[in-house]
């Protein structure tokens, strides 16, 4: 897809409706990557690249702060460029990539390498570094050097930081450098061997379960360490009612604690596992209907800050393995918006302006990413889309190199029509 985005000195978006603005269509003129005019543009130059949005919505560019790009080490599953193509098709102009690669992103050189490989694409890639060297959970990684190289946060994602003293030191560094620590919220001894939510469905199916307590206990510990250090904690892929309450209480105390939720935890439950399909194997696992409703409510009331896909590509060979051996995760960049429209907009959990905020302002604030505002004089960073087009998920059409999705064949709603970042534009028109 990289050849589908192009660069132009002058870009005109015609007849778009800015989310949160007036309902009447307007034009946006972009010159040399900067918004020059918003209103009625009547005399663009002959060389201006023009896209007629025909009344579609325009919002600030979306950001997905939990993405696995697999490079280096598993380029058969995803590369930085193929993952960026998938993000672009999904409406995202920025992604934060997780550091559990092979080798992991645990040094200044590794962070620099990711930034260099991503350079030139429309989508901006912001890497996280590891908390510990080689993700072993024993010795603190080069936090300061990685921040200088462009790391926006730190995580041993896939594995929790189990050592309390190491987590304490990491949180102290997070305060010093103003970046979040993102700890995989799981007590491994409680989750060991589990592949789905522990509950009535797992008991009926005879499948090993992961109790929500494995998440709750780790998050409770981490929040106590935030109280001790005044550090910054971001809780990834929240999936528990108790965790929602823990985060809510932490926020009420004024602690620097934020969290995210995935589209699949907002739309699927452990009952899907009755299909014995590895596509529904997630970590944290899909929970019960009441948890899904609580996650939606927590998103609506602001306890949950943002939506992130946890895009986790896997090869066909891995996904075709026995259910016990198949890896956790799904590719989510290209289905995220459609899942959110069906499960949040159409169900009136969120208004459009609220959904956009969960995809734009909130995630950028958590990781101190460059802001995206539709204002004259600002860098052009926008996503354009509709909320009515229905489409059927066909993973063979994904831009991601992997196909592991639980939404295969489902009818979703809401279509990404394109993105702009600076003087680069991708448009389906």
C-alpha cells in the first residue's frame, strides 16, 4: 500500500464535515504540509491534489498506542512498513510499537533502528523500549538513552515486571522523564497454562482458564508502587471489572494512572470460545458479558482513557496449531474502527465526538505524541471516514502480512476513506 500514498505541495480536501464543528461541508487547503485555509476554497492552483469527500467526516489523525510490528525478528508475520500500511488503511496516522521483538528494543541503537526504518512513511511510528535488559526482568534497561533516541514509553510487554524493586525503579524513571511504564497486567503463576477466561464456559468446555484476579492483583500492586514513587503507569488492554475500579480510585486520588481497552474486549465474550477457534484466543482473554458491558461503561465515563488495537500478527502455521499451542492475539488495525462503530456508536455507548477523542486526543496525551489539530497554521494530520458504509471482513484483503482475526466474515460498519499527514495523503478516492 505504500505506493497508494503520495506527496504533494498542495492538497485540497473538499466538502468534508469536521467532527465537532459545523455540520455543513467545508474545504481544507493544505500547503507544504500545513493547514493554510479552512472554509470555501474556490481557486486552487492547477497542481493542487484535490479529494472530494462528499460530506464525509474529517477528524484529527487517529493514534493506536498498542501495536506489535514484529520487526526485528519475525518479518514473516509483520514488518514496520507492512504494519504501517495496515495502520494507514485503518485510519491511523500514528502508532506506538511494542518492544517485545527478537531481539527486543532494549537499547538506544534498537530504538534508533526502528525510527529509521519507519522514516518516510505517512504513518509515524513511536517505539516503546523495554523496562529490563533483554526483557529478562532482572536489570533496568537504558531508559534515559532510549528516551533520547525517541522511546515514548517502556514495557516488557508479553511478560510482566514481576520484581517489585525493579518496577519501583522504573516508575521513578517514568517520573523523571515524563513517560509511562506499561506493565503487562498478569500474575503469571495464576495465569499459567490458561488459554481463555476462567469461568462457567471454560469449566463446561474443559479448557484451562485465566482468572481475572491475575490481572487485578498485578494492577493493584502497580498502583501502590505509583503511590510510592509518583510515577506514571499505563495499564494496557484492561479486561476486568475490578481493574476498572482500581483505575477509577487511582484517578480520584490524583495518581498518574491511565488505561486502554481493545475493540475485541468491547465486542466479544468468552462464549465465542465455544467455536474452539484459536482466533478468539487473547491475552488477556475475552471475558463475560457483564465485563464487556462494564468496559463499555468505563470507556463512556472516562475511567478508560483510550482505545488501542493490540495488533498482534501471527503466521498461518502458528494459527493452525492445536488450540493449546496457538499464540494469543489478533490483527486489529484494519478492523478497529468498524468494530467500534457497531459496538459503541450504533449502541449509543459513545457519541461520535467521544469516539474520536478516544482515538485521537487521549492516546496522544498519554504518550506525549505530537498533537493533531485541524487549525490554520498546524501540521496537517487528519483522518476522513464515514459511519454508515457496511462492509464484510475479508482478511485476504488486509494490508497486514497476517490474517489472524476473529472478525472474519463479519459485517462491520463505518469506512476509513483516507488519511493526511503533512504533505502525504492516502485516499480511496
